[in-house]
């Protein structure tokens, strides 16, 4: 770490501690009567995270536990559906309300997050793209991230070496992903994250064509056993234990790129499919990548959902639009002090609304939240 970076980290830790000691960032002072929602994606053990091309989207079970220990001391932690019920009934009773959400329906949520949630005595919402009920291939952003990770660093995957005759084509695939324009300015993004941002500007068919070509070029990679989705039985088990399954669209499509018919299939269609599979109502929606527009928000309302979450950083007042609820994306590194230890002061500061730079301008690779 350079001297300047070390000084910045020290200043950040000191500032967080002082704000915490002063009580200025205390959740009760900053977030009372508001609805806060935190977002997690993957919950992976450290060796698993090292094999995952988007490590910023993963926390370890220990990191999740540290977050929950802090959150349960300062908030009533619930699934979004239950938190909305309480928020409706009485916004002044008890600790501030906080909903815990997990995006993408990954198997690790069931295997690694559920035990941690249970020993902390909290329930959560799990947002599942309904496509995974019938097709367990990786979601497009994960498939692209794995391919880009291999192209940028072939030693990163657990795969066979590239056939020399395919090298030129592999180079062409990578060249098409070079960040330009505003994406170049997303400081702190890894090469994989920056490339993924580029592909989000493409049409769905462009992404599909790139992936198809990559599949033909790259050597076969063995998908690790932990890298899959929850099955229907596991989702039903979550519901039986008091957790919520919500819709994360059908195919994790970027909704503003969809036609009206496609939007119906993604929004109303995913609700029907999940409800039929689970035999339980699906009442809240999560916009993939946080991408919304007036058409998609109108369809979410028409489809009968009671609320929907975005990836805009922040908490919510009752008077805010319930179809555009803001969330706090949890990134393990952003809740650590300069020694790499979990820092309650730092997390409280980030959630307090007093932290500079958390304006929603920066986006994370899956969900578009400020980094
Ligand atoms: Zn997602």
C-alpha cells in the first residue's frame, strides 16, 4: 500500500470511529422510522470465493455472521414482505426496520447463508429468476464473467489450456470488451467487472452471440458443485422456515431493453411460474441489475406485486415509491478497517447517509449498486 493510500485508510478508520463514538452514525438516530434493506449475493467459503470471478459479490459465512451480529443489535431484521407489514402497521415501534435480501437464487444461499441466518434468528428474502426452475445454466452475467476471467488470466480457471489455433479468436473476443467512454472512469473495477459493464450496453442478442462464440473458443471448464441454483424443494424449505422467495424476473434480463411482451413474461410471467412451483404467493420483485424504467415499474405494479427493490444506495421513507425501494449493497471489503477486520463503525457510517460518494453513481457488476 502506498503512503497516500495508507494515510487515506487511517483517516477513514479514524473518521468512522469518531462518528461512531459521537453517536452521529447510530442506526437509531439516522434510520429510525425508515425502512433499510441490505443486499447480499453469494455466500461462499474463502476457497470458493477465490474461484469466483466476481469476488466483490461474495461474502464468506463468517463475514455474513459479522454483518448480522451488527444488524440484529441495531435493527428488527426481517424478510422484505414481513418488514413491509410491520412498516405499514407502526413505523415508530421498536428498533428501526431492516430487510435482508439475497439476489440471484444461488445454491450457496441455501447451503452457506441459511445456517448463519438461523443462528442469528433472522429471516430474509431470496430473489430468484424463474428461469432457474427449469434451466440451471449460469446466469448471463456469471457466464460472461467466467469467460472474461479466463480470457484475461487463463491461469485463473480450473480449465484445460487453450488450443493454440483458437488464440487469435480469443484475442478478438477480448478486444470487443475493452472499456471505453464512461466505463473507463469506474475506478476500482477489476478487469472482469469493467468488461461486464461494457456488455451491459449491448443488446441481449449481442451478448448471446458473444457468449456462444466464447463457448466455442474456450476450453471446457468444470463447474464446481457449489456453483448452481437452489432447487424447488430448497426454496419451499426456505418458505416453510419463514423466509420469502421473491421474483428476480424470469431470465435476469435488463428490463429497459425488453419489449412490452418480453416485460410481461419477465415480470408477470415469473410471478406465476414461481407461485405455481412453490405453492406460495410471490409478492415482491427485484429489478435485475437495478435497471428500471417507467414501463417496467408500471408492469410490476400491474402484475400485483406490493413492492420492488432497486440497487440505488440508500434507505426509504414511507412516502417514497414502494416500487423503487433503495438498498444498501453489502461488500465485505467496504465493511473492513485497514487491517481487514470487520468494522461496525465503518458499516454504520456507510449506511448513515453521511458517507461521501455514496450517491448511486458507481455500480457493482451484477446489481449496479455503488461500490
Ligand atoms: Zn441479480
